[in-house]
C-alpha cells in the first residue's frame, strides 16, 4: 500500500455521473489490490481556477478522513492543469506527495486552437448550450469557452512545482485513426493541424511532457480516451489496468 492515498483527477467532458465513470474501473482495480483510491469531484467543464478550488476542498476532506497530511495525485488531460493550479497557487504544496500527469496538454492542444478560430458569437452560442447541459450533469460552474481558451497552444505555462512534490508525466500515442472510433475524427484533425506529429488524438506527445517525463503509458496504440478506460476493447483493458497498477507500485517503492 502507498504511504499516502491516491486521487484520480479527470479531464474535460467527463465525470462520475449515473453509470458513467471518469476512470472506468481503474479505481476499482487499484482498490482490489489494496490501495486507497478516490476519484475527483471537479466540474467536467470547469475553468482551471474553479476546478482547483473544488479539488482543494475535496483533498482537505480526504486528508481529514484518512488522518494523513498528503495525497498522491494521478491526473488525466486537463486534470493535470487543474492539479498544478491547485498546488502552485492555492497553497497545497505541503499536502501533495506526488503529481503524475497523463496526456495533459501542458503546452496546449492544437484541437483547442483550431476550435477557437471559429467566430466568437458562434463559440459563445455553442458554449452556452454545453454549459447548460453540463449543469444538468451536476457541474457547479461550467465555463466551456474559458476552458477552450485555457487549452489553446502557447497559453499554458510549464511552471515548476516545489521540489517537495515529486512530479512525473506520461504521454499516449494513437498510431492510426482506425484504432479508436471514438477518437478517429479528432485524430485525423489533429494530424492535419499538427503536420503528422505524434498525438493521442487530442494532445501531442510534446505537450504531455512535464518535469520528469517517463515516456508513453503503453507501447501499443492507445487514445486519449482509452487510457482512462473509456470504450476500450477487452484485449487492451488489462494492459491499461497494469499500467496504473505498476505506476502506483512505483510510487509505493519511492516512499509515497
């Protein structure tokens, strides 16, 4: 068991609601192996600042419940940006033992940059309906337009976090558009925009790199959504579960 509990922090457009799980059965898999695991309760389309506040409140609650002073954070996609914001700007450095980001757009996403080229009135109109829909799903303060702005290329900072927090990052690569039907269109678009650079359909490998970069999660083709156990084929599920299990075992061996 890790010294500190684990919190899985999800990215945009997904959250735990009804039968949908933001990390599929990954949390259950880790719990079955004896680890203490929580999943985040942040907004699916919340701004980085608002989600950081929600994340802080949840972590302080976890610390009180577990009677411990730190957590290990494993964050997917924008969840990594929310986590960084919380650690750096909300005084949580002393309460985070480690931060692992997976496919986080530390340097932005070409998809977000492409979307923001559309006329602002159209974007505002679309964002209004996304916000309305996600309020139904339980978001407290959805802000789709701001989220797009936060994810565009060149806006995200590569700020270093305190050396007291162990930071590492992983990327994922979707080798062919046909490898995942859910992400096929974003992958084609991303390849066209980014001139064939390696990507998981949403986030380029280069953008995923932050501090101690550990490489790709899997040698196989795995999309941005598959790495969180969303619509994954059975033959790939076990590999994804093993990645998370080995990741947590590594944190355990490092004393976290």
